[in-house]
C-alpha cells in the first residue's frame, strides 16, 4: 500500500513540474500563395496563415559551424 501511495505521489509531482514551466512562443505568419502569387481578400490585403511557435533558446542563439575543409 505504501508503494502505491509513493508511486502516485511521484507521478503527480512530476506532472506538476512540467505544467509550471513557462513556454515562450512567438507568432509566425506566412503569406497564402496560389499559383505563385499572394492571395488577397476583398479589401486588397494579403491573406496570411499565422501559427504560434515555441521558441527554442538553443536554436535561437546558435552559432555557425566552422567549415572543417578551411585550414
């Protein structure tokens, strides 16, 4: 019985730590294209598809990989 309570407490504890992490997101918009031309609405504005994307700090501040052939 004690092991069951311990396992339950551990699963709840780990799920709560994942829920507390703040996730940075940014909105990325791409123009809707049809036959290579942007699609416009009735007002003449270009239609866009927008999505919320999580920001990965490792990739956002990445440096370029040096070319091993240059020496």
